[in-house]
């Protein structure tokens, strides 16, 4: 089964400053001249992060998104992870989407975002690639340009391709109609537990109605793990894999989704896929890199054995690249 992932491809620059962002003395008066203590550049974007995770699991995903002419080095990195860039559109005029995030000593944050070429992803169609490779088994519609998300979902319905709805941080930007279009008929729907009330409000559907319209609803719960909810069945709970040290949470949700989707491709039950996803999320949390987090088979298997037992470790280890 080949997978396509649609969604944002972006670069973040994270600066840390001494003092507090709300402190006038730290920011200065009038024109602010603030000296950053550190600067870190991080490649990301929901679509790219999920695709990188799937690529590192040797699943050769197609990534669909729009980037700028400055994408060359980033593209080489994704190729090294095993990501197929056939569906990536390179803008002739705009740069790749980016953001600058300023953090203070108390972890307060100011984030400035530039969408760049991202809206051009509306021009991408999945059909040529699907024909070339003999069809797509699943399309993950991750957070990105909202209009593109809706168009890709509509194309999946029209072509009869199963899809996973993962609106992420775009959920708050959706109209009620867009929310219903993105979720209705999804084989999988991913949300954070804090987004559940908003999803219900936007769609106008209660839990029973939502479960009647999606195959499996996966609700991530941070350090409390994951809930897997399906129509007519009790909710299943998968505990989180504890991180040995907490780092930057950016990329952890996408690492989880990569593990869960990989399990679906390999024919595992949803609970087993969530176990791999939780292990990858813990690895991502421990790393400053949202895509290149350590994926050492022996270490990952040991953590899975500790968290979920030898049967889970044996089944998952058989699929992990050496």
C-alpha cells in the first residue's frame, strides 16, 4: 500500500531571549531591540513531518504540498528519509512557508507566521501519481492550506481513495461546512483531546454522530496516551511511552501519526499502531529535531517491551528498519 500525505511544508526559526516577553525592561520601549540568546532552525510542517516519519519506516510516502525555490536543501533531507517528492509543487515566485518563534525564560512564546507558497498546494491533484503507482491505499490530509485540505478530501471521495482527516491547528480556522467536509467519511480522524469540543461544535455532531461518519477516531491525550474510539465498541486506551527527558514537543503529534498509519499499512490493529506511534512520539519529544529524531531499532523495541510487553515488541520489531 502506498500512502500520500498532504499538508504544510515549512521551516521554523526559534529564538530564545533572556527575561520575559511581557517585561517592558526586557523588550524595551517604543522600538524594541531585543538580543536573542540562541537561534535554532527547524524543518517542519505537519505534512512534511508525517511523511518523514513514514519514510524512515521504509514506506516511501508521497508528500503533496507547495514550497518555494529555497526548498533545495530541505528537499534533499526529505529524500534522504525516503519521501517521494513527485507531488511537491515548487512556486516560481514565493518562498517556502516559514515562521519565527520567540521564546522567553518562562517559555512564553510569540509566533510570526508566513504562509509563502503554501496556498499553491490548491493546484495539486493526486490523480497522476495515483495512476502511475497503481493506486493509493490511503491519503493523510494533514494541516495545511485549508482550501487545499478540502480539495484533497473531495478528490479522495471522488476517486474512492480512503483518507485520514487530521486538521490539527487548522481546526479553529474552519467553517462548519469545511469541518464536516474534512471529517465525513474518513477512515481515520485524528484530534487532540482539547479539540474535541470544537470539532463537535463546528460539525454540529455529537460523539455518536461523529462515530457514525468515521471509521476510527483517534484522540491524543498528551502524557496520558491515546483513546481509540469506534462505533459500537468500547473505547480503547493506549498508555503513553514515557520520555526519558522532555524537550521540544513540536513534531510529537506527527511522529505519533506516522507510527499509527504505518501500523494500518502493515495490517495491525489500531491499538498496536498506536503503541508504535506513542513510542515514536516519545523519541520525538526527546529530540530537538521534528523529523530526524533517533530511530534505533534495539532501543525503540526495548522501550515498547517495557511499556506494552514482549508480544507487542516482537511484532513491531519485525517491521522496523534495521
